[in-house]
């Protein structure tokens, strides 16, 4: 049972991606070049309770000592969140002479591999998973409102954008065709584990929905579903009495994937009573000793799955921000970000951009919310000349600095080459 809870708690090879539209549309790339090509990638993990040290040990299969487990326990609350994202791919943009008689319009396309994982769980869930259920003898452990989502898919995106100057409205829109590779979800409105005082039996009372894509077809080549999504980006200059300002709005991954009829689905509301096995003589131990409680019959009694097509809504990201240009060396941006269908708290953030010169800038970000608590980030932009540019940094650096007491960890990079 302990391994079951561990596997549900974290699936570290399951991650998500953030939209890269702002990178593709960035004014730094809005030069006289006709073509831009680039590679993009980001990885991000955060949690309100799980520490970077704990995650590192679990992922590498190292021994998770008592101090590490207790460190997480001290951070655990009634409701806890964890989320992870990964994204990598290539993109290209081509400057058009005109589109509908409008100058400065560009075409773009991108191909990406994307993964997303998130979960919401109770403190009892963590305690039973990593300390066992003996502490709950004669009591009930509550896992109610447990929720887990995982999706991996490949994306082909095409669109148009305008990113010409700071004094005009810039925009972008992209339409994506999606290939569903894999997904899994658990939504347990009720999940209560009662352990008898003498440890002779447990009762697991559940009311939950579970879905999982075809388990026989996995890997990047698997085609288990198809779908579509749309991304929208808008940047508008605002006139104020003293300083130049910008308003930015973006919504990403607004869409869904329909997974095929081989998808496993369970809608269950039942009580499972388990008393274990009684073995009188170890020499007489045979398969028949376990009777009807073998793996297959146990799964059927707890989780009688059926197969059906299933629609999965993507975790869509909304980002709204306001940027003020205090001078040509310093810009300050305040914003809010929210991810729908993803157990995400609203993220409030402030980002300072320090422009060293036209070819190099640094930025620092502070935020609160999301999957973690406090978030700290750093980044940079560099133009190396001859058409080579780079964006790089991390939106969560705290896990690199304090592994025992924080959990945010991530990195992003975009390498771009411009051709005349």
C-alpha cells in the first residue's frame, strides 16, 4: 500500500510546458531579418510541501532518510499542491511582405513535445504514504478531494504575429493540431481509509473517477488521441502623463484532446473491506492460498474499469501584466497568472528588467502562488551578433539554493538565429 501512495503522490517523469509565444513575438527579435529559427525548452517543478532534496532522492532512487521525510512533513498542510512542466521543440518565423494589405505581419510555426503533471492531496495522504497507516489504528485517514492530472502530447502550431515597435499594438495568434500520447487522471471526491484498532483489517471508502489512456501503446510514437488548441497574445501601449506603459494579455493552450475508445475509465462509489491473508504453514504456501485475492481479482473488485473514448481539457494558461518603462535602463512589470484545470493557485508576480545595452539585459522575478509559495527567478537576454540570440534563466531558483527548505526548481532557454 505504501508504494501505491508513493506512485500517486509524485510521477517525476511527468511534466508540463508554458507557452513560448512571448519569446517568439519578443521585440528583441523584431529586426529587419526575414527569417528566424530557434529551439526552445523549459522545465519547471514546484510544490507547496515537497522539498527539492526529497524530490532528488525519490527520483534517483536514493534512500529517503527520516530527516528528509520530516522536513516535508513540517511543510505539509491540510491541502497541498505539486505541479511540474516540461516543453521542448523548434520554431520558425517568416516575415511577409503584407497580409490583407497590412505591413509588419509575420508567419510562424512550431513543433513541440509537451508534458504536464499536477496533483492536490491532503496531509493524511502524505503521512500514510511515507509513514504507514499504523499511526491511524482505530482512526480514519482522509484523502478526500484528492486530484491528479497528467498529460503528454505533441503539438504542431501555425499562426501569425506582429511585433514591430513599442508604439503600436502588437499581437499574435496560433492554432495547434495535437497528437495525444498519454494521459491519466484521478478525481476522488471521497477517499477515506479506516484502520482497525487491532490492525486486523482496513476499510477503504471511495467515491471517485479515474481515467487512463491505452496502456498497451506508449511512447512518443503512440497515437491515442487527437485535438486542437489556440493561443492568443496582445500587447498594447498605454499613454500616461509621466511614463511609457504597456498592457499585455495572453491565453495559451485553450483546447482539448479526445482520447480513443481504448481509454480505461472508472466511476466508483463503494467500500472495500480487506482483511489480508492467513498462512498456517509456510511450507504449504501455494498460489491457491491467496484465493480470490490475486492481483487481477483485487483490481476488479477495487477498480472495475471499462473502455470508452474520453475528452481531456488542456490546462489553459492566462497571463495578464502591466509594464512601466521608468527609463531606458529599467522596466518594471506586475502581473497575475492562472492555469485552469490544473490545481493551480493564482500567481502574483513582479518582474524587473535591467537593460544593460541593446544587446544584453538581465531580469529578476518575485512571485507568490502557483504550485508553491514564494517564487524567485532570474533571466537574461543576449544578442551575440551575426543573427544569434538567446533567452535563458529560471522562474524558480530557490530549489538550487536551499534544497532542504524549498522546492521550486526550473530552467528555460531559447536559442534563435536570424537570417536576412
